[in-house]
C-alpha cells in the first residue's frame, strides 16, 4: 500500500534525511587509500548515533553493518570488511538512518584518490541519470516516467541498467510501496501524489547489466567484473514538484 505522509511525518523524515546527508559528508574525508571498509562502518555508526539517529541497516534481515560499502564491481550491499581501499578504487556508501521511527536513505559513489577515465565516466553519468529521474517528479506523473527517464539516459551513454534491483517508497519502513525501477515505459505504473516519499536510485554498470550474488546472500557483483556506480536520494512529492530530503551540500549545482 502506498502511503501519503502527514506534515509531522515529513518533518521527521526531513530530519532523518539531514542525518544521512551529514553522515555522507562526514565520511567523505575518510575515504582515502589505506582505510578499511570496516573502519568506515565504525566511523559511520558512531557518528550516526552521535546525531541521535539509528543505523537502520544494522541487523536488517541479518545485515551485520551500519552501512553498505560496495567497491568497484560490487553493485550494492557490500559488507564492510578488512579490505583496504586502494588508489583508483571507487566505493559506494549506502546508508539508511532512522529518526523517531522514520527513515532517510541515500547512496553515493566516491573516488578513492585518482581514478581512471572509465570510472569517471561511469560516476558522472550515473549521477546525472539520478537527476534525470528526480526532475520528472511531481503530482500526477507515473512511476514509469521516472524509470523511462533513467533508462533512456543510461542507454544513451551505453551503461548497463541493473534490472533486478530498484528504488522504493520509504517512511516508517526502509522499503515501502511503490517500487521505482530504473527501466520502464513512460505513462505506466502508479501515479504520484503530494505527500508520497520515494527513493530514486539508479545502479548502472560500465559493462553488462548482468549481476550475481555471492554466497553471503548480500553482496551483488557485476557478471563481467567491470565497475558499477549507485546514486540515491530520498525524495518528497510536493504540491508543485519535489523536495530532496537527503540533499548534498552542493545540491543546487547538480539540478
């Protein structure tokens, strides 16, 4: 069931979203060669709790960590480990923070030191694909309009669209209705209404769209071993358009 959030719920989600944004900003300075993804997880959890938030990912269906840390060919759900980041890696940090029972969710892909042109291209156009989808959001449009915008942009730039994973509604729960695929047909799917909150999150691969899951039942990797990028925002449907609840500090320059 798709829920419409009250003004009170929206304010709590806005606070949760700010915590997500602050935690991303905090971690960014630590994403350098030599740090382990487990250390990033520890830093994130301590910081989230210092803000008064709850790291919702930790313990979710058995997931062991506060953040997902997905390096290079890991698409999503990378479990923090003793892996030390290396110059030239890319890493996606995905986190969900709860505040007074409501959730905020955002993912961002970061460069570790200097990266090659292929990874720069992948990151640039996956980020732009996110905003192509977000810019569609307003009351009355269909979910398929968002999906079609993302897919069209990705295909134009020859990136593989992961179809098995998608965005979602969010509120009291991390995952709520509706699903928000990164591919689809304009004019299809549920209509957006003022007060709905959704997560838009393209996951694009530099090569094939094919993926597989490791035996840990979490870690999703590209079939061909080429890198993947993932960008996500929590977005409120407003009377006239949308409001990003997980803004970057340089957000306006991206729109």
